[in-house]
């Protein structure tokens, strides 16, 4: 008969792994949001520069 001695350890590690995966998911979402915001700021700065150097009457 095979024993199940590691079941208790998996009962402890499984929720810990789920919390870790949720934390990584939140960190990735925050990083993507910050990249999006930086891209918006960069696009606005380039647009301002283009307006400054636009030949006008």
C-alpha cells in the first residue's frame, strides 16, 4: 500500500503558489499600464516637437 505523506505539504504549497501567481499577474498588469502611460507621454512630446518645427506662414 502506497502512503500519501506529501499530501499535507501540497495542501500548504498549493495556495502559496496560487498567491504567487496572482501577485505576478498584478505586477505584470501594473507594468503594462505604466508602459502604456509612458507611451502616451512620449507620443505627446513628439507631437509637441513636430508642432514646433512645422513650417508655418
